[in-house]
C-alpha cells in the first residue's frame, strides 16, 4: 500500500498513517490477501481452469480492486460466451440437414 486510503498521504513502512493516524494493518492485510488470490487466479487461468480463475479474481477484487482482476473476469466471461456461441452454431449446422 503506497497511500493512506483515508487521507491519501504517502505511507512509510508503518501500519499507522503519519498524517491522520489511521491504523492500516487490516487494510494492508486485505491487500496482501488480494494479491495472493490474484496470483492464484493467474495460475489457474494458465493451467486451463478459467472458472476457478474467475472465482479467485472476484474474491481478490472484493478485497482490493485491480484492473488485472477485472481483466481476468472479463476474459473468462468473453471466452465462455464465445464457446456457447460456437456450440450453438455447431448444433445448428449439424441439425440443418436433418429436417423431418
């Protein structure tokens, strides 16, 4: 965490903001967990588990919003939609010649 989420002061290596005195240990812990979940999401995506990657990215973004988490969720959603369209098109192509 580079800035205090309360007053936006630049943070040093402390869990308390030097300007406003906010205790930031919980926020820092949440951000650390969000990064861990995001790393697992990238790994899940790389190993062919897109649904799991989307769940992990969602959990990560609930703790700390990042563009990467959103990109993973959007990628998986787009991929799923494309697969469903392709599946529907294949079904239509296969049944067109079989009219009764």
